[in-house]
C-alpha cells in the first residue's frame, strides 16, 4: 500500500470521544447524538511556519496535488513500500544534531537497541502539543463550513459542529488546565509546556478560529441561505405589522418563561448556567440613578428560529427578546444590552476510592458540574464596557478569557436548519445497508449459523447497526439455546434497543451481566437511568472499575449447542449506539473464535469481580497486555527493517498522543520502517523530520462521516497482522482505561481491511496531509479529474454489495 498521495514540497493547512466530528465527541466526548463532538471522549493546523499561525497554509489554495498515477501504483498493504512525501523540515539541521546524545528509553523503561541511541528522543522539539493539535483539528472541521463545494446545509451542520466541539474543548481541556494552574502544577508536557503556557497558547490560538467562524457565517453562510430562500432577518428590517405580530407572540409565549435576575446591593450576582445564551441588560430608574445590571436567559425550550408567516423568513429569538424588553422591565429606562454566553469547567473531580456509593458520587458530579468554574465568556462585539467589566469580575475571568465576537454567539441551534425539507441543499440521503452475509439469516439460517460458518466483519454506517450488532443481541435474547449474555455499555441511545434486548433476555430467564460505565463523560445521567432499569429486572450490573474508565465495546453470548457450549463474541470500535452508528464510521467483529471468547470471559469476570488478568490468548487488553504487545509489534517491524526486510506499519486511529509510542514509531522510522498513520485529530508525532521520521506520513480524514474506527496493520514478515478495537494510541487508553483490541485473522476479512486502508490513503476529497510543524494541507484532485472519496466509495460498494470473498 502506498500513501495514495505524495507531494514534493510541503511548504504550507476536523475531537471530541469524540464525536459527529468527537463532538464528538467516545469521550466525544454532551451534545445531540448527530452532533456529538468529533472529539472521541475529549479532540494542528498549527501553521507556525507562516505569519498567521492560525490561517491554514495556502500553497496553491492550501491544497496538495494528488499523484495522477496513485491508483495505478497503489500497492497492497502486505507488499509495503510507500512513495514518501518529502516535506520540508521546519527544524534546523543543527537543532537535530545538537540533541543530547542520551540513550532512548521506551514506555516500559527499557532501553531500545537501535541506532537512535545517538539522538535524545525525549527532546520536546520532537513532540507537538496536545491542545494545539486539537485546535488544528477544529480548523479542519471549520474548513468544511468554508468549503463552497459542500452543499449549503452540510456547511450549516458543520457550523454547529464547530461550536459543539469548541464548547467541549473549553469545558474539558481548558477547564482541566485551569484546575492544574490553580493547584500550582508546573510539570511540563512532552513538548515542554507548563499548564499555564498551554492555557495561554490555546486561548491565543482559539481566538482567530472563533472569529473565522463568525466571519464565515456573516459573509458566506447567511447570504447563501438568503439566496436559497432561507432568510434570517434582523428585527429592525421587519415591517410594523410584523413587529406587532412578534410582540404578541413574545407577550403570550415567551415572556411568561423569562426570569430577569438583577445584580444590586439587594441581590447577589445571579448564577449563569453553562453554555446558555443570555442577555445582559443595563437599566436605571431615573436619569441620575446608578445603572443596574440584570441577566435574562434566552430560554432553550423555545424555538430559536421564529418563523414569519411567509415560511421563508426567520427571526432569532434573542432579537425578539431584546426588542421587547420594556415588557419585562416596565417603568425603568433600558440603557443598553449585550448578548453573552458562559462556558464552565466540566472537570469536577471527586475521589471515587473514598466515595461510599459510586452511583451517588456520579449524581453529585452531575449536579456540581452546573456550578463549576467559568472558563470562557463570549460577548457581543462592542458590548458596553460596564457589562464586560461586571461579567469578567463576577465570573473571575481574565481579559484573555473574554471573546468579543460578531454574529450569533451560539451556533448549536443552527443544526435545526438541516431538518428543513430542502434535499437540493443537502448531501444525498444515506441509508445503511444490510450486511450481505447476515442477510442470509433470513433464509432459514440463524445469526449464529452465519457466524459459526465464518467470522463476520461489519462496517458502519455502510452496514446497518440494527441489522448487525443489534440483531445479534436481539437474537440472543430470544434464542432458547442461549444461556447467558454479557455486554459492556459505554454510550448508548436514550431509547436503546440494545438495552431493551438485554432486559428481554433477563425476562426470558437468561443470565445477563452488564458493565455500565457511569463515568462516560456527559452521558453519566443517561447511563445511570439505564443501569437502574437493568437492576430492577434482576440483571447483574457493574458500575465501572476503581481507577479505570471502561471504554471497551464488547459483548459475549454463551450458547448451548449439540457439540457443547459455544461462545459468540462481538468486539467493536464504536459504541452500542444506534444513532451514532448512522454518522460514525466504525468496525466490528462477530466471531465464534473460542480463544477470543475465553478472553472476554476473563474480561467480564474482572468487571463483576475484582481481579484483572494480565495475560490473554488473543485479545490485546488494556491495562493488561496491550501496551506491551503494541511495542513488540512495532519493534519487530524495526528489527526486520534493520535486517533488510520489507517492514510496514499502517495505523488508523482517532488520536496519537502517547509519548512512548511516538518514540517507538520514531525509532522504527529511523530503522527504515515504512509507516502511514491515519490520525483523525490529535497527533503529537512530527512526520518528515530529517533523520528521525522521514519514512512516516500522517494523514487526517474529515468528511461526511466521523472516522472513528481503529485499525492497526503490521506486515510481520508477510504474516500480515491486522487488529481492530476501541483503543487509540493515547496514554489514557493504554494505561488508564479498560480497552479491547481483537486480531482479524480470516484472510478475506484482512483483504477487506486492506481495501479500507488503501481507499483512505488514496482519498483526495477528505484527506489532509500533516507537515512536520503540525500544519495540514488538504489534498486536491489530479488534473485529469479522477477522484476518490472514501465515504462515497464505500456507500456505492454497500449498495452494489461486497463480493463474497470480502464479507
């Protein structure tokens, strides 16, 4: 497999668990399902080489040409060999040469026996900053808003996603940094920054990103919507009759829901809820009186876009409230107003080891989060200085934490516009398709018959979640031969059919055990509700594990058959969530492999017991054997390269953050291993450094679907080892979470994964190429007009049907 696109000169360009882009949102990271942070449980076009570090590099429009012969010369993964992008190295040669001649150590503390002993790979200059890399991803997401080639309502969707993602970034990342600063933490990150330095740099870099978002809405999105007949009009542009109509609407429907909160000697400063849009109002009772500050919350339970009678024009609710404030503040002079929005810290820490009841602790954390420290104030540009001063002082915010912006301060609700019946302004609708092999279960076979015949690889959203994973568990719940079902739930839909299947299984007399992760950030409340329902049905429920967050996506079905008990396993890269499965790209393995089943038995025994196994037959389990096995696999490729053999690594993940893994990859590159990394958002590694990472290319895919799957390939001397699972190469995933990675051993399924990786590496519509300084450039199509879009390719393939040899 080649990189699919190379460039001779990289002179210059989409988290939060993550999810859609993770908003999202794994940890993807408290938003709507469709717009969960593209940060997966948490999410750089950091162009330090150009004057404006926050402007995507613009070498020929900020896009890299695609090699016109890429499709013809695309080599299979197993054959190795990639035409390397010769990116300019921003690090001076003498800087590299002057690195201390220390012995390199790895994450397990052992010395690495490589030529890199001459280079100090702990030098901060070899590592990018996590927070700035995440902001670079958000710039790639913002590019989807700015890209006029996208359908208009697709651009509007990404406008909302940018806000969702940045909200989560401030709540989680900026909030965490502020806590460290307050605690006096000065420990430096691998890139050499203290928490304070990261906080300052991140706030500096996010300012122009927010300004670009507002500018794009003002200059491009709003005019384009108007041209398409979706007009968002200013209150002042309405006719007198329209204003009277809206005033009646305000008085009858909105005014009763408003509660003005005044700040004066008789009233303390009002609590301002997280991420709520508010109106600051300055009033006085007479011309010589002191100004009084009041806060009016724009209600979230009212329509943000108030439609006028002609069905083509909308007025924002905050404009209606502002224009009719005299009904809320009678007999006083309204001197001035300003819209504002506060973001609060999500990192409410509790010591779970001393909490008597974990469930009670989670409920308290949810409550406390409402009152957490403020980490950002967004304020309408040209707001009165008095309002700015009061808010900053009372919220205890520095000047750099106040962002004065044009346009609406809250774009999350703009996602509502994508529900309009305007197919000409959207991407063609996609319906996930039946899996060709599981579809055969309709012809007299059971799901278990299909899986018994051979392993099944499911690929969402191209394959229907309901017809694959959900069907597997529904069948288990109602199969009289199934003895037990075990599942690990990290996130699930509020109306989850998966949970209903587990409840049905218990009612049918099966043993059911469920691991519900109560610490799945922003999903705690939903998970808590499901956990209570499960327990009410007599199901064994484990509430996470002390010291670890359970992030694995696994389930196990124990079935009595003619030749004895068989174990049916599912190991996936995504959550048991029917809605996100329509928007997130994920993989899952359904297998009857006994070794994998026995490994899951051990894992679930840990969930409901207290002792963790460290050794497993086939699965890579964190915090057991996963880090060790990945290090072994990388080092084995390095050793083969030193021996003159073809050595190849291709790894696809959401984030590459772990410094020890980065060092291993650097050493493998120095040994000559050909490495392609497809990293959706955060990446600490610098590709293309002379003498350090010259054989490493890093790419990011940002497009219609959130690339959420994790795939790992090692050539292994021609043995071609493939793995999929829940873990990124992040320290928290390898050391502080319970994760599961499964080998894919069936040759035809390996061929399928090879096709997926090849398509990703040849994509020229959604792929970005990372440069050594952490900036990104978007690929562009070749001059002959041929294109590859990974999402379009697999949608077409799902409709046409994969050949039997790959299913």
